[in-house]
C-alpha cells in the first residue's frame, strides 16, 4: 500500500530557507509535507522532477481579487505563476463592510483605483453580505484553486461609518472613529489578516474623487491600529506618496508602536524623486533598530502601463480626430486606422497636448518611455529601443511609430515607476534590502492597463537567469517570495519545504521558464475586459497536496480555501 498521498522524486529542492539547492524527494500526506530527503515509501501519485527545481508555493501578499474571488474559482493570472496563496484587500479598497446604499460607491472606487471594469463588478458581485465577517463567509463558500486571505479596507470602513462625508474627506468624529476601530477589530477577529489604507494621490474613484482614506488624521489611524492590536493578531498595509517622509514615518511608527503589530508599506522608485526610496529604506532601518517591525513591499520590475486599442489607454485617446473612433470596437478602430488618409489626419492632430482630466493624460505621449511590447516581453529595455529612439533613427516622428504599433494590434509598454535610471538597478537595491519583501503585483487588478501578476516569474526568469546586470541567487529569490512573504503576514505554516509545513509546492523547469506577452480577454462578468499573462516552465503546481496545474493547464482539483487569521509554524 502507498505510504504517501504524493511523492515528488529526485528534484532539485530549493526549500525556501535560503539553503543551497539539493537533490531530494518530497513526500506529502494529508495536505502536509512529511519527508524531504530520500523517501523510500511509495506515493499514490508520483511526480518525476529530475532536472527541475522543486520550490515552495509562492505567497503573493499584494493582490486585489476581492471581487473576482466571490464569483470565480480560479484566481488567474496568479495561479499560473506558481502562486499558491494570495492576500487581497490591499490599498484600503474592498467590498465590506457595506450597506446596500453604498454598493455603487465602493464599485466606483475599485474601478478607479484598481482599473477593474465597473460593468463586471456590477454583474459579478452578489452582495450577499453586509459585515466583514459575512464577506469572509461568502469567500469561504466557493472553492478555489489557491488559498486566499483578506484584509479590512479603510475606505470601506470610512464609507460605512461616515457615508457621503467620507468621500468629502471630512474629519471623522470621535464616535465615527470608534465605530471604524470596532469594525476593524471585528474583521480581524473573524479572520482578516489585517487592515489596509491608502494615502496616495494616485488612488481615485472612476469619477475622480480621491480615495476616502487619503490624508486622514493620525488620531483615526492610530485608534484603528490600537483596536487591531488588542486582538493580538493582524498586520497593516499602507501605500503613501511619502511627500514628507519624516512626518509620514512618525504616523507609521505610532501605528506600530501603539498596536504592537507589523506594517508593510509599498515602495517604488519615483521618476520625480529618484532617490526617495533610499530615504524610506533609511527610515525603515531606523524603525527596525528601535524594535518596530516595519517592512517595505517592493516590485520585481518597472511598474509599467500597457497601451493599445484593447487597453484602457492608448496614445491617441485624447486626439480629437481619433476620438471620432472611440465608440467603435478595437477591431473596427484598427481597420479605420489603416486608411492612409485617416492616418495622416490623426498624426497631424497629435499635438502632444496633455488632457489632465483623463486617465493617463500626462504620460501617454512620453515616447522616450515607451517600448513596443514583444513576445517574450523585455522588462528591462534599453533606451535605444524606445519609440522615440527608433523614430529618430528612422527619421520620422515618434507618433508615427507608435501609431503603427497600435494600429497593427500591438501594445506599447510605458515604463513609469522603478525605471528612472533606464534600468532596474534601483529595483535590485530594493529587492536585496534586508527589510523588504516582494509585493505589489496587484494580481486581479489594473486589468486594462497593468499586468504584473507575473512578478514571481520575473523574479525567477529575469533576476536569477537572464539579466545582463547583477542577478539574484535562486535560493534567495525563493526564500523571499515564499517564506518571507508568508511570514510578513503571519502565515508561518507555509513557504518552506520541510516536514509539517503545508504541501504547497511547484515543480519548475528553469530552462523552459518563459513569460509570454500579455493578452486581452473579455471573460469577466458581462464580457468585461482583462489582461492575462501566461508562462511556460511550471510543470506542476500543488496546493494542500493536490495538483492544481500541470504544464500550465488546470486540473479538476480546487483545494484552495480562505485562510482565516495567522497560522503558527509547524511543531518540531
């Protein structure tokens, strides 16, 4: 008789601890790892991993599947990229707690902040909850391909407590703050991993209103943090522009000191202040030296926008001649744009004037930052390959190069954040800092503009194998994307291949690992659009001991569950 449910044989085990790779077998029973080494017993199912890397399942702590997880069992694209646990409810946006009168407001906020089609949210969300515990129950009722965990979003709390006054950014009364604190505590006690908030000017509703949590006073955040801390569990996630890093860190330190709970803040290199990330890292180092558990979540590549006819943005969306085509389908637009006379009219009308009232209006004409997105995509392109540089060599305007790419059905990659130096050296600096973890993939969000749910594959493919500059060691990358991200949110039972840990793992052909160019599909509810990105090289993905993906294709297994609260490390 078989002694194990599953045995992965003779793989190169990279166990998530940072230890060097070793050839070993991995045995699984009842959803847990039982042996790592030479396994003599047989398994009911056996996988031959000779020549492949066997790694823990990846833990992505910054996603936005808050809506998708209520109607869809497969949390793609994340589950295509070795991710076996996702954390959603980031950036202070989400769908609970909520009263029916505020459904539209929370949808408009999610549509604006995270670029998820409102039509899909209106169609897909069942709203069979009001409280945050009821929302968790709704998530728990649907099986999934991977595990998921949620956080209590600040914006929803403010709308629940203050109604229309929240959107007007009025100061909360002591009674309203007390209500938000009680609701945050209630959510964490019901199983939320923590609480999230946003303090950035970039987060606006689809109608242009700043997120309700922007620039709220310290009293409100500290009281909410204190209430969460009284549970003895929970983490905080924060995104900020850091306009005054010292002042912002005074608030962050107060939240952590009063609550005793960890906090992670989003961190990228800004093109406006290219050295600001170093100041934030310095402040994090100082906080850690004072015993305050503060980390930065950092990105694996440029946070870049994709422009095209099927996307939310394209370089001609503010062009007065092109806007005559705005109501046509992308296919009809492309056909019309192929007409020589119309091409000349549109090119002539492309003056480069910025329409700041429209999404992307200040960036969509920055041709020196744009690159044609190839297959496979290059996420560390040379300035010599930019649309502007290509146009200069060809003796034409960059508008014409961009036009031909877009009209031909292609996409342009606009490097926005993490690329002020024209390379990823700043990202390398952040990824290797002792107080950072990989994050910011935004899986499930920005579905018409950004497709970064593939960050884990970029960490493996680009950073450990393909990069021309300084690279990262494979054991380090796996440790950061598995064990360290899991620990950052209190999930100590996963991210390591060792006896007693959850049997979440990947078998990866590193030689075959390859990202494909993102593609647009119209498969959200009500035919909503989203960008998806596949990858080759993931031979097997296993969640709780059951194979969920084989060579990138789903199996029938849906072992993913809602993770309620932190999880202790295995004994022994």
